[in-house]
C-alpha cells in the first residue's frame, strides 16, 4: 500500500479522455513505476466567485483537522493492538482497503448531495469529524481511567517493599495481635540488615527478644516482623524512623485480601472489555472519517481547479503515488501537460518567475496539487 499520494488536476484543452491518454503515455514512457488513477470528482455547485475564494481560505485548515483526526484514530488502533501484543489489522472503509477506496473513489450522493452549496458540504464534513473526535476523547479517557487504576494496583503489587501492598506477603501466623502484644512490619534497607538485627531489641523497652523474622526481600529492601507490647509501639515507630527503618502498617484480613483480589480481576476484565469495544469503534470510525476526508479532498480539488482554470469546469482530476526518486520527473510530466504560458507564471521565484498557489500551499505549480498522507 502506498503511504503518500498526490491529488492533482490538469487543465483540459480538448477532452478529458485526450488529457488522460496523454498522461498515460507520458507516465508509461518516463515514469512507468508511478501508479496513477482517475479521481472521480463530480460536478459540484460552484456558487459565486467570492464564495469560492472565501472557501479556499479555509480549505487547508479544515483539511489539516480532518486529516489529523484520521491519523489520531489510526494511532489509537495501533496502540490498542500493541498493548495486547497483536499486530494492527488492515484499516478499511466498509471492508475496502483505504488505498483502494482512494484510487476507486466514488462520491456518496446520499451523504453529500452535489447540489448542496460547497460551504454546506465542507461544514457538514467538519462537523461530523468533530463529533467523532469528541467521542474518541471520551472513550479514550474512560479506557485510560481503568488502565490507570489497574496500573496503580500493579505498581503496589510489583513495586519495592517501601511502597507495594504487603498483604500478599504476610500470612496470619506472621502477625501477633492481642490485648497487650502487637506485631509491626519493618522495611529495612538491605545494607542495614545487620544494624537492624543488632539494634531492634534496644530501640525501646518491652520488645520481644529474638522475635524478628525476615518475610521477604527485593533488590532494595528486606521485610522483617517485630513484636512488642502494644503500649510502646508508637515510640518504637519513632525510634525506628530515626535509624532509617520504615514501619509499614498493615491490618491483615483474609476478607480484605479476597476483596482486593476480586477488584483486580474486575478491573482486568473491564480493561479488556473496554479495549475491545474501543478498538472495534476505532476501526468503524476510521472508515467513516477516512471516507469524509476523501470527499473533502474531492471538494478541495474541485474548488481549487475552478479558481485556477475558470468556468465552465474543465479539468482532469487524478491521484498519483510517485516514488521519492521519481517526484521530480513526475512533476515535469505534469507541467508539460499544462499551458506553457501558465507554466511560466507559476514558476517559483528561484526559477525567475512569480509564485502563486491556493490555500496556503508552500509549493506552487501550474496545476492543482496537494499531498494525501495515509499515515
């Protein structure tokens, strides 16, 4: 699939068939590796010259918006597929690959009646795409919210002992809780374990001697239990902190642990359900937005061709996919099919002529031309 196409229109001197045949012959002789196709732009309602000029000023900005939403949805598809380890599927318009849809474009009269004013068609496309973008933002925000909750839980499960949830590391028999005794959990830097073992009994009175046991260890910390009389627990926390030992609070409850497990499972199911739903929506919406974009490109070709070549409409619209190496050669072919006098006027300043163009195009040619980037 070609990633980049040129949408161009050429002035017709005798007939569109004759101009098309000339283009075919020139491409086959000089740039035979360049795919090219007719772009079926219908006869649209012209309106007044002032309305066309006003519309042309907005075409580039509107095109950037519609194109941007198209690429935004495509990137979302890629991100969703990547997160599940699956390669993104082919993007289509009603089952038709997007490059095929472009090269075999047919105007949808039911959606965009050709007798409607051009401004009305453009506003309709812009409004439709804007609604799709708003819907995308809402759906992505909801999905990311679930992902954030799940990531927060996973960080607690996989982070260091200083921050992670300890409930799955502690068993009921590790904790002594009675009217007078209490077991605390100390997070000790690995390099300070010897210091902990030699000092914890002396940090305060009424600490049960030789009762500290290591429960777990990671790359940075070790988790120890320590049991003491309940009335000295607060003082022990203070003394331990002064020595660089962190006392983590935990209230072991099998019921609470089961609840957390169920919450995690529910979030994982919600994430997968929302991912699948969002992905399906993106595939469907991409086709709708891409179709709207191609209709917009057709309006743009029509409008700029009328402003460039005048009335009545007499131009050949086509799309080409030249290679990077063949671009200069194809440009030369296209220019050769235009009026010589017009070509002189539309030369760039570097070539000694005046510059011209429509809708803010940086490069000007004696024919209508703009790029359609599929990715």
